[in-house]
C-alpha cells in the first residue's frame, strides 16, 4: 500500500484541488481524500497530479520517419510510400529496440497507456514468423520494459485497396482472411490473459483494406470477446471517393452496415465526414481518436470534432505517427483545429480537452482507467507548475493553464499501477532514453 500526497490534483471539471491524498493498494486506488491530515509516510508529488495520459493511437515505428518526410512534398499518399519503405525494414529485434525506446519516451511525457495500432505482422515476404505473433510480442515486451500499459490493437489488413490485392511491403500486413487473423489474435489473447498490464484489442485497418464480410467478422469477434475495436476512418477524401465509387457508400455507412458502430468502437481521425456520418457516429456513442499534430503534418484536413462530441461521441487523442510526442499538444490541437475550421474560439471546455487525453482515451482503448477515483488503476502523471511554459500561471487558476500551456516536458513524475516509473524527470529503468531513440531509429534506417 502506498499513499501519495498531491499538492494539486485534477479530479474532473475546470478547477484543480489542493492537498489530495491518493491511497493505492495492489495497483488500484482505494481512497481519495481532500481533507484531513496527510499520512506521515505519504510520497509527496509536488505538482499538479493528473490521471495517467492515454495515448489512444500510436504506430511506434513511425518515430523513424520524423524529420525525414518534409522535403519530398506531395500529399498523404507520397508520405505513405516513405512509411512503407521503413515498414519494410522492420524485424522483431529492431522493432523491439525502437518500440522500447519510443515507449520509454512516452513514459517520460506522462503517458501511462499506449494503444499500439499494430499491422506489421509477418516477414518481408508475407510469410509467418516461427511465432506468428513475434512482432506483437516485441511490442508488448517493449511496453513492459518501458513500464507502461499497452493495448495491442491487432489489426486486420487484407487488401491493397477496394479492387487491389496486397503487393510489395503490405504483404507483411495480411493474414489472408479474417478467420486466420482471428486465430492469430486468439493466441495473443490466451498468452496475455493473466497480464494486468496488457490488453489485446482489435482493428480493421480501414474500409479500404478490409472487405465488408471480413469487416463483419472482425467486428463480431471483438464484440463476442468484449474487446475494443479500432479503425482508421475517412482520414483522406480519396478513401471516401474510392468507397463511394466501389460500393456507393461512405466509409461510415460501410462500418455501420458491418455492425461496427457502438461504444466499444474507436474511429481514428474521422476527418472527412458528411453530416449524416457525424449523426450516425454520435448516435452510436463511438469514440473518436483525434491525432491533430499528425493530421496537420500529413495535410489530412480538419475534422468536425465539436460536431462529433455534440452528437454524442467521446473524444480521445493519439500521437499516431509520432510527429510530436506530446498529448498536451494533441488535446489543445482538438480545440485549435476546430478554431481554424470554424473561425471562433472557446469551442471545447478545458475540462473536455483534458478528458480527451485521459478518461476519454481510456474509454476508447477499453481500460478501467477513469480518472483519479476509487477503484481506478493508480496511474498518475505529475506536471511541474514551475515549467517554463507555465510561468505566470498557478494551479489555483484551473486546468485551462495545463491544457493550453502544458507540455510533455513539464512532466516530472509518472506512476503506473501504483509504482513510480518516472521520478524527477528520470525513467526508473533507462537513464538514456533519448540516446536509445536515436540509436534505434538509426538501426532501422541503416
Ligand atoms: Zn494510424
């Protein structure tokens, strides 16, 4: 049992609360008090304590692309060619090195759970590794090393496009059909059944790459096993146009017809939607994972986030292609995208944006985290109010300062399952996270 004393904590709403004692036992919060004496042996967290940040959409290996795609111009599809070249260089060993470094880097930024959207399953010829989940295990091991929770979102990816087979590097992504995908995922579920730090999730890469019958199989598999289901949705207008040309339907309609809309579903990006799509997604209570720095970097466009939230969707955020590894930037990016699109300010409340990076993300990835509350996992991130970007603000001013002035670099301490994995800005296991990322990126690109 450990008691933590937070100088300030965010317990929901727009205000921060002073002097909060959080007691954990066995990795879960068993008591939260805001009055009375602090236990004499409490561990003092001298900052603003937030629920651990949840990164609801990540491709760890995309970190190797940062700094390397800007001079080539073009659009998303041009970027994708470079991404596929990097995907073609991965193996279980270099992926483990890279993901360990990247996840340790995420831990330093306050991320306590990562949903890794994983589709590079097989070897460069598309053949199974001796262990068909060798790449998935590499990612889980990386999260273990880094000390954070992982939701391994195992992704079904079956074709190159509406009328195109898998060719070249994407052959690595394919299991042949949805039944074989499910058999492989069964092995993962059994393997990690007893591991409280691991959850196996499901995904279809997109309606472009998974045909309707297979989409139905994936959705059904997720539902019957109580697993989260994720999908990239309408990130590009070209996807909408191709869906319309091939099927006469929007991607959202296709997902709806496959039975894929519900509170256990997370749609990633949801950028180019018709009003009918927005209504349908909201009515179903889906989760929407916004990745604003990636969407800006790739020139995707501006998604209708406030419309989705108003219609009933829950917002979450992800670092996606790791162009930035800062969920504070992603959370305010939701607001900034809507401001740019609607040309007005104050679209979302600061509390709603903070929720997107914490409890909203937890809902999207299907974990039990629901803030600093009794019964929730004891996952915490501590922000230093003395950080340079917060100068002039004090915690009594409320959560808005953290949302609009906070930064990954302001995080000092991180607790996962009751254990401190980052203390005073240092990772408990690795003292060389930056050098590790550097080495691992170079190893993949060599
Ligand atoms: Zn993605």
